[in-house]
C-alpha cells in the first residue's frame, strides 16, 4: 500500500468513531509524534469530496493538535457487504 499525504481538513470522522476519542491518548501521541514523527499512516477511504476515516482517530487528532495541516494516510477500498 502506498502512503500519501492528505489535508487534515478533508478527513471526515464518523460520529461513532468520535465517541471512542481518549484525550489523554491524544496528548501522549502528540508528544511522541513531535519527538519521533508519525510512525504509522492513518487509513481512509474515498468519499464524496472528502476522505472518510477508517482507522487512526487518535493519530489524526494528535497531528491536528500539533497544528499540522496534513497527515500521512493510506487510501483503502470500502468494504462491500
């Protein structure tokens, strides 16, 4: 899978995922990313005029908290049921 850099503002986080957000974990990750860089890309799928977050909510919010405008991501295919 190829890692790409996308604008954070174009990432939509489903409300169900937002409920799992842990502020302490975001703070810890932000410190680690500041010191060591982003180690793992988030996973998104293409939506209409945006990306939909699949995995990596805490990484996304940590990078956003650091004031970054973009994040490394892997674009995955939507699961078909």
